[in-house]
């Protein structure tokens, strides 16, 4: 009999624990919540969400989202400043389409989200990397680089960064916005993990720079509801909306994902969205603790800081141990991780690994770390 064709993307071989995984686990994708919301939207008389959508995005979704974001973040969010997208990956692709030409220079963090690097490669952009430390992007270095180059935009992940887990401080945020205005380039903030915090609330979204015309804050439902929805948003100054809504993609296809938007509108209105985020934060915060304890117990040779949100630990291997050779051995121990150089546009971080705490339950996290320790300690 033929094998059934796959329904979702997984590359984890049977029996492996892939600590590198950056997806939410299937068990935390809220089918009941979405079923109830879909029932509400599908039993209404209004079927307009089955039509080509308005270019800026399904109105009721922008209204519900604006209220949710405004309440959560404590500043005014207007539906007029929201543009519905098909997630951050799609947003980034569209931003590259609209604001860059092949050969243009952009700035990225070092390290950064490896799949964003792929989108930039698709657009043949010239990348200049700016170092980061525990407080995020190093603004003094950025200032120096701006004397030599003028980027079209800076792409950065300000909160619970992927892969480092670090968060850009408020003081650096303010300096960054000042610099971007002085040197006239766009700030493209990837805020995928903004709502996944386990201790205190992180600094406000870049959307809080309400009057900054050059700031685009990208949000997504992928990690706080479900990536299969392919739904996200941009928060941007009214001046920039025109360029998005008038582009060929939307002229031909209409606004992005009105069907998913209608269902998500009901999820938000029911209060289920807020509850879902709370549940995720409780579960993930206990998984962080489990991973931290397991690392301390079985892998005291690794150095790292415990993340306060997001998905990942970014750990330094003992001196002289490249992640690439550890990974070759790891196959025998049925464990995997992401090697640090994947997140570098210059081939750096060869002694770092990214391991995620979101994807597995506690027992598998401990088992995964034990396997990694056995691998690391083997001759
Ligand atoms: C930093 C970062 N940006 C974007 C994405 C992808 O977002 P989306 O599913 O909205 O395309 C991810 C997913 O892991 C991510 O870690």
C-alpha cells in the first residue's frame, strides 16, 4: 500500500529527540478553541470572508487585534495602523520585494534567525552583520557601521531573540530609533516571541514608537496560536500602508487570508486567545526550568544564560569543541540540536548550539539532555 502523503513538515527521524526544533508541539495547538471559533464564524449569515478580502486585511480581525494589542501593551493601537499578513516569513518577503533591489545592503544581527537569512539570500541582498550581547544589538558598533554604509533596513529580533534568547534594553531601543531616523533607514522588528514571557513583561513592542515613520513591527499568530493559520500582522505608520496595499500581490489576490482572519477574530473576541497565551507561558516556563536543571546536572561544561521568554537556550560548548563535530557524533545518540554557525551570516559561532525547550515535554527534555551529555562525554 502507498504511504500516506505528509500533512505537516517534520524532519525528525523516528526515535530521535531533536532539541533543535523550533516549532510549537502538536499537543499545544488548540484544536478545540479553533473549532469553536470556526463554528461561530461559519454559522453567521455574513459570508464576506469567503470573498477576496480588502487589501489591508479583514476589518473585524484588525479591530479585534488592535484592541487585544492595545490592552496587552498599554498603548493605543489603531486598526488603521495594522496590515494583515500571512505570517512573519511572508511579511519579510513582501518587505524585501517592496523596499529592496538585488545588491542592496541591509543590516542584520549577529547571530540571527537562520531562515530570515534564506529570505534575504533569495532577494540577493548584501548583508552586514552587527554584533549582539546580553542586552541585544550593540548600538555603538551600529553607529560606527553607519559611518561606512547606508542600509535599506535593519532586520532584528528585539525580544527573546532567536537564537540567543536575549532582549534589547529600553535604552538601546530608544537609541536605535534615534539613529534610524538620523540615518534614514527602516527598522524591521521581528516580534515573534513578544508575548511568550515567563518572568516579567519585556519592553513594549516597537509598535509603541507610534510617530516613527520608519518603524515596522512584525507580529505573528504562529507561536501564540497556530502556525498553520499562516496569519500575522504588521504595525506600521499610516504613511507606509499605501505601499503595501497597492502592491501587485494584493491587487490580484486581495487581502491576505480573510478566511483564517475571520476565525481568529472569534478566537480573540471569545477571550480564548488570551487564555491560550497564558497556558503556553505556564507550560513553557516549567519546561525552561526542567531544561536548566537538566543542563546543570548533566552538562555543567556548557555556559548559557537562562532565557526569560521565547523558545531557546543558546549554549557555549567547552573550548575546542566545534558544534559540527559534536553533531556528527550526536546521530549515534539519537539526539540533535542546531549548530551556532547556522545563525551567522559570517560563519561565526562554531562553538555554540541552539537547543529549544518548547517542543518537548519534561521527560523528553531530560532524556534529550542526557543523550547530549553522553555524546559530549564520549571519546
Ligand atoms: C525569529 C523568527 N521569525 C519568524 C519566524 C516564522 O514566523 P512565521 O511562522 O510567522 O512565518 C520564526 C519561527 O520560528 C522565528 O523564530
